[in-house]
C-alpha cells in the first residue's frame, strides 16, 4: 500500500486501520562500487517495505533518497549526502505531520548504515516531543535477525556493495547490476583491527568492501524473503504494542521541555 498513490479519502480509511501505523523507508544516494547503482539502499528499503505492506496492509510513505552518507568522499561520483542535522530535522518534520494528520505509530525502516546514528537521535527526540501521541521506532533491514546479519557480514564486517548487497540487487533489479565488472570488484575489509574510524576512501580501492563476485540471484531471493518475513513479524507486533507502563505513570509528562 503506497501512500503517494492514494487520494486523501483512501488515506483516511487506512489511518483508522492497523493501529494507525506508517512505514517510512530510509535509503541513500551513494556510490556502491563499479557494479551497483547509487540507489542500492533506497531500492532495497522500498522493496522490503512494499513487500511487507503487501502482506500486512500497512501503508508506506515515499522513501527518503537523500540521507546521511558522510562516510563517503567525492572520490567516486554519485554520492549526495545531507548533513546529520538536516536529516534529523527532516525526520522530525515528517513525524510532526504524521501526528498532525492523526497517525499513531511510525516506523523508520532503514537499509543504510550511515543513517543509524542520526536516525537514533531523531527517535530519541521524537519519543519525547510527541509523548502519548506517537510511538516511533527504528528498524534496520540488515539486522532483522541474527541469520540476516550473518549473511550480510559473511565476507566483510565493514561491508559495502558486497556479496549480500549484490545478491539482493541480482534478485530485485538484475538489469542494474554490471555483471561484467563483478570479477574485478572484490576488495577486502581493511578495518578488522582498526582503532579509529575512516571514510571509505581510506579503506577501499574501488568503493567496495567484500566479495561481490560471490553473489548469486538465488542467495538474494532467499535473503530478501528472510527480510520480508521478519519485517512482517515486527509490523504485526507494532500494530498492537503499547508502552510497557500504562498512561497513569507518564500522562502528566506529555509536553516536551523542548517543544
């Protein structure tokens, strides 16, 4: 159920179902090696959300395509990043509109590692700013289960455009994968014993960390199904979940000190 394809009367009906839950995919626009499209993260976030929506009926907002890619540099063209503060403000603004238009629950469904820190800050701010009005959470598609995370990191802990991501694209958008470049795209993880944090230009020769040459369409299909099933389970829980303590313990705190 893609919200931008609907008119407002249908949206009103949807708002009253499934606990007033919305999904917001968080992607990115950044280089993914010589073989994958710069929309890799956005395409994945959209696909998982749309598949899960098809099984649950929970509507999906338009994906955020320009997010935080501060771990990259201009060395390889294609990356367009927001500042952390801009991204946080964007999430806060969209959440404010969700509250103003009657939605009760909002899940950020993220497929990009660089969004983790700022998205967590946004959630931290939003859960207080809209206390009692909006339940908000962050889910990473690559950490929906231990099995999924194991598949993601099988060839590199500091992965990027690796076997797992390439397999997913071979399943979802094979026409966007440059098969002729796979054999020469492998680049090892050089951060295993690192003490400091480095941008990709200091750790990778070609924007890849991992072994995309090992990718298969079959592996991508299996991994995508695991992601979808796990997200569906999370959604079913989110539809009915309430705060651990009843309102009598916190309903006098419904105005944020920063509002």
